[in-house]
């Protein structure tokens, strides 16, 4: 699994998508990890669904497919948000109510998978109980809900609490992915990808190391 003191290992990363997820929440981290792979980092990344589906449709109407089912042996799972402030069934809020994704995240965390979230994907972690009494952040529209759920809200772009890493809204997913690259593969790799993407990453609050 990922460690701070043993970088340059192989990382298997899955981005868990569902109908109604926000496009950039998932595709931002996907592009970061893909650039890292092209530049020689030993990382695999894919978009996955929890159950078998021919395709998923994003909150902005982008159709993505085919999509494979999420493997059980991933090092890292990134959970995007989307639609928390709506009543749409196809949304992070809809998935929180259904409970299937939160249940799966709880199982994965128990097995040692690092769980990360972008935007209101953090509310799916909260529904799983993964942020209870732990520092976390989400999109500004859901901060009150995150606090009510029992999380210790930290006003930061990215909050790294070791095996749980959360990011703020939408574009913060790029910061999250660059931070995870740095902690797993080293500063040079993260800086190289940031330069390629012409992106200036934000500071990260690290509250606990693995």
C-alpha cells in the first residue's frame, strides 16, 4: 500500500464513477495520474463503476463507457462528487441515500485501501462513517452537512489524514491528485506533471501520515 517513506512503488488507482458525477471531479485526477504514467511513474488508473454498467452519464451530460467494475485490490480509490445541492437521483446525494457506494467504501477502507474524495464525494465518505471525528473538507455548499455528519472540517484545498484524503470543490481534485503523486512518487514527479498541465498546485494540510 502507499507509504510516505517508501516512494516510487507501483500504485493501482481507481476513480469510482456513477450517474450524475461531476466531470472534472473525476477527469481532473484521471488526467494527472495519466500524465504521471506517461512520464514513467509506475501507476495504473481507471474509471470504474461499483456494479456492471454499459456506461455512465455525468452531471453535464457526457456519456462515458464502457466502464469496468471496481476491483477489490486497489491501493487508492478516488470518489468524485456532483449534484449534492439538487434533488436529482443521479447524484452524490442520490448515492448517499442508496447507500451502496458508502457501504463499499467502508469495506475497502477496512481492507487497507486509501480513500480519497473530490468535492461532495466527501459526503459519500461521511455517509460511510469514514470522516467521523476526522479532519476533512468538501465543496463549500456541503460544509455544513459535512460538519453535521461528525467530521472535523478543515478549511483547506486538500486535507490529508493518511488513509483518508479529501479535497474541496471540483478543480481541487487536481490539487489532490498532484499531492498524492508527490507523497507516493516524489516531488519531482508531481512538479513535472504540474508543469506539463501548466497548473500551480495549492498548499495541502497534512494532519496524519501513513
